[in-house]
């Protein structure tokens, strides 16, 4: 009925989630374990291999640090996929993806749809629920990679892009947008999952979101929610500007920084933060001219002080 593919790295977590699945899924299933304890695979490669070894027609791709709180959740998954137009199902994602290097959480709570328990390092858990229309199923454009499902025939036509995404980031957004081209992408509010870890927004994540945006920018923005053009433009600007800040802080190649800084500047040339970007670009690309302007500024201020002193 359902094949659960897990990219495995921790024996204790795998044993715990396997037992939890057996106790809660409520339908015949198999767990396809791809042993990645020695980091031989990126997650796209691991998931493609695991899916190729599966025997059932519904595939669930799952992290191993999960706990299912909903009984018979497998029956709910099968019922949802009776609708042939649904190609992907998750538990958290966004109804909008702007033409910017964005993750689902960047689009603000207004456009996020979710129902999960998130556990933090201090062992506390928080239920993150956002369902403004009180739906059992919300149409989105992206899903988070902690857990998502699709029919095997959909995966066969939209396999994970292991060539572009060789590590462990952005595979979920990319997979969702591939499927979104021909199917509905949805979030279910009827299955509650507890997730034990948070994503790591490190340099690798930044590098992969650049790859993701480069791949999809000609087809963005995409949306399933009503959002007016002005609000979408503001969202795009905010995300691009914040991303540029992170590139600068991470000492990324100046050509990459230039690309996103110019996008931000062209969107809102008079924005205060963008004026700082202009100064940064002058320092990087025209250091001598920047030094000359700094010197002229000091000279001009000195002349003003002298004129003021003698005029009084």
C-alpha cells in the first residue's frame, strides 16, 4: 500500500520511527532504508534509489527523526490520493513562491499552511498550526522535506534532481515545483507529525538556494493564494534584500553578491539598506575611486570647518 523511504544515518532514530510507523500507519507498508551512515549519497540520490526499490504505489519520503501522533494516517494518505490531480502531499509549506531565493518560511505566516509539532533543542515542543480557512487540505506550491508523499507514477516522471542538488538542501522545494507544473501540491491538516530537529541554514544551504533560484527563476513567481502585485513585489524585495545581506555576511564571491544586490537596488533604488549595498559595491569593484571619494569627503568637511571658524 505505502512505501516509506528513509535516508538513514542514526540507528536509534531509525528503530524508533520504524516502531512508531508500525503502530500508527494502519495499512500494509514497507520501510525502504537507504543506509547513508557514511555519507555516501546526497539525499536526492538516496531518495531516487529508495523509490526505485519500492514495491507499493504510494511513496512517502521521510526523515527518521519523526513521531506520528495520528492513528491510521496511512488510510488518510490513500484517501487523499484517490484524487488523481493531487501529485504531492506534505504537512507544511507555502501557497506562494516569489521570484527570489526564498524558502517556504520566508513568505510569512499569511501564506504558510502547516500542522506539525516542532521539538527544539531544549526538548520542548510547539504545535505550529496555520489553517486560516479551516481546511482539511490546503493547496500550496512547496512542501517541507521532513515528510511528504506522492504516487509512484508521479515520482517516475519527476525524479529528484540529483545532478543539481548533491547535498541535503532544497531537494524538497525543487521536487515540489517539478510536480506543481502538472499536479496539485497540498498540505494535509489531518496528520500530525512531531519533528525533532530544525534545518541548518548554513553556507551549503545558501549555495543550494542559489542553484534552486537559478533553475526556476524563469517560471517564478507561482502561487495558489490570492496576493496582489504590490504585496508580491514587496515580498520579493524583502527576501532578495535579506538574502543579499546573508551573502555579504558569508563572504560569498563578489559576482554573486553583485547579482542579488543589483536586483535589490533596481527594485527600490532609494531604500536605505540599498544605499549601503551601493557603498559596498563601490568598495568591492572600484576601491581606488571609493578611496578618492572618501578623501574628497574629508577634504570638503575640513574646508567647511575652516570657513566656519574664520567666518565667526
